[in-house]
């Protein structure tokens, strides 16, 4: 399946979940651009479906459509329950279309072969970007909800192989670049934005986008979202079945 087919698959599955009376869904904010609202619904449906795939029997989570902008310029966020609110996925509706287009333009997928010899980058499609966002947020829930959950970190670079090694390195480079930019711009809470939790979620997002780019199934994608590094031994991405001639045409 390609990115559009996977996105449509998740979106159609998630829509029914958003409509379910059991789901506590906040009202859609009024006076928002139609395109933003539609995109917010599509993105949330995708999150709902991936969440259900990863947590089939643990789906008491709230889906909130926020009319305010995210404090951290995110299009979506996973929120751990607090005294004030329940556990939730939040999608920020205001200016969503523009935000997604901007993000997409600034993201390019960089691929490399098993020997790390070939570099290839391609533009991301909106569907691919949206699936990446959804996966990233569900990964955050998994980090919190799975007892003893093992996250990937830059320490894993030494025992990583092939494609996994490439993406750990890429995440590290991305975080170093972001750190510099945040410092220059005087951004607050840099530690939280570049925390181990974010590192792990970003790595999985990269791996998933890469997998989609090569053509994958929703099932393989969900397995990748659940992936934990083994306690010891080499790290090999079990999903690395690339035919580069196909990717490069
Ligand atoms: Zn995150």
C-alpha cells in the first residue's frame, strides 16, 4: 500500500471510533476555516485508528479539537492525564492546513542503503506527513502506558545496524541542529523539546515514514510503532526489506 491508501485505511477505521458514543470528543471549534476542520478530523481519525491498533483493549482516551494554537507550535499532542484533564490526543485546528503545508515543505525524507553508501531524498506527501504525526503521538502514549517500556536512544547507535543506524544518526543530527536553533532563538524548555522521549518518538516517526515510502501494510506499520530495542545484542530493523531499484525508479 502507498501513503494515500494507508492514510485512507486508518482514517476510515478511525472515523467510526470518533463517532462512537463511548468516545469523549470535544465539540469542534466554531469559526474555523473549513479546510482546517476537515484536516483536523482526518488527522484525528488517523490517530484514533493507530491508537486502537496499538491499544486494542485500552482505548479510554479523549480526542480533543483545540481552537487555540499549540504552545509549542505542534499540530497534535498527546497529553498525559492530570488533575485538570483526562488523558487525551489534542489536534490544533487553527491554521492547521498552513501548518501542515509548511512542515511538509521543510521535511525531506533521507534514505540510505544498508552499507550507508547511497543517499537519496524525496519530498513527503501530506498523507505521509499526517501518518508520521499520528504515529509520533501514539508512540508517546505507549512510552507512558507500557510498563518497563524500552525507548531507543542515541546510545543505541553503537549496536545498531544498517537502516536503523542511519535513522538514529539522523535523529541525533536533527536534535543537535534544533538545539542550536532553539538556543539562538532563545526558545524556552529546550530540554523537554529535545528529551529522550522525543528522541524515541522522532526515530519511530522517521522509520515509519521510510517504511511507507517503500510501500507497506498497516499491520507492519503498527508493529513498528510497538517496536522496542532488545535488552542486548545487535539492533537490526526487522522491517528492512528494501528494493532500492524500486525506490529510485
Ligand atoms: Zn513528541
